[in-house]
């Protein structure tokens, strides 16, 4: 009996070690897949960055040359050092349109998400579906009426028209995202603030917003990226005054050909604000995207 008793724990321990080893192998496999996926997505960016430091002759070689000499000519041409157009007005217009529209979206989406999550209205699921259904219409389908409206109201080549359009485009996504984030806010805290005499603006600013800050950061970053990268409306509705960075980038593709090194340099510079914003808010972004995923 004693021998049998001594053997059973060892067998039990061996059996329990197998799932642990299996989980470790599964975790290692998933980690390897994640690294491979990251490398696949990073390689085009790394190649674009390397090409931006090549001359046009070296950038156009086929097969490409990894040992080609490096130069800053592409960046000099982008920033107008050789007498070309300066990119700063376009970059400033993109920053104004993206930041202003994102702020407007947050101001409008936070109360709407509060009403749909913490203080739900009747048939709130139908309301959310209506918000989402507005994104099902192709953007090009509404381009002509928007152009005619802008033309008749003298809003063509006006940066504030883009601010209004970007706000309306991103608002449904923001409300949909923030509704799930705000649903995780404890109702007891809001009730306690209400008992203390706090009004709705105070509750939203001092109670709800700090708790849902990761979700708000994630929503803000996504709205900023969508606004910064938007091209169709900016291409059709703007000219010289309100030209944005993506429109300025398309100017490097001319009838004389495609200047690959210059385009790569311009693309890298225009992508830096988005990359910087994502890097600065990466912790909040991860928390926000995972907030509400697990009840």
C-alpha cells in the first residue's frame, strides 16, 4: 500500500506536466507566428525608408541594390530645398483637419455613448445599427451632392469643410466604439456622483472620462488616423489653400514619371505623425482595444 501510495503522486505530477508543456509549445508557436506577421508588415515600411535615402537612379534599378550609396536628396526635394513647393501648408492643413475633427468627434460621441450604455435609451441596439449603417454607403456615392453643396455655399478649398466632413465620417465609429467602453464604467460611481449633486457635464468630464480614458484614447487615435489618411474628399474639394498632406503626396506622380525615392521620402515624412501618435498612446491603445472584450 505504501509503495502504491508513493507512486501515485509521481504519476499525477507527470500527467500535470504534460498540459504545461503543451501550453508552452502552443505559446511559443503563437509567438513565432506573431513575430513572422510583424516582420511581414514591417518589411514594406523598412524598404520604403531605405529607398527614401537612395538616389532616383538607384531606386529605379531592378533588381534593387541594397549596397547603393545613401543620400538626402529625396528629403531635400520634398521640403522644397531645390525650389519646389513647400509641404508645410499641406501638413498644417492635415493637422488642423485631423485634430479639430477628432476633438469634435469626442465632444459629440461621449454624451451619445453615455446615453446608449450607462443611461440606455429605448431600442438602443437599433440606434447603434443605424450609426453603423451610415458607413455602408460608399464615400464616392455622396461625393457629387457634397461637391455641389460646397460649390453653392462657397466652401470649396476651405479646410473647415473637411473638418465637418471628417467629423461626420468618424462619428458613427466613435459612438460604436465608446459605447462598449463606457458600458464597463461602474454605475455605482456615477450614482454616487449624482447623489453628491454633480450634473451631467461634470459626471462626463470628471467621472466617466477618466475611467474610460484608455477607450477614449483608442477612439481618438483611430479617428485621427482616418482623418489624416483621407484622400478622396480632400482631392476633390480642396485646391491650393486647403490642400492636405495626402493630396500633396499625389503631386509627386507627374506625367514625367514616378520619382520613387522622392515619393518614399514624402510618404515616410507624412506617416511620421501617425506613427508618433500611435507610439505615444500605445499603452492606452492596448488597454482601450481590450476594454470590454471580457466581461
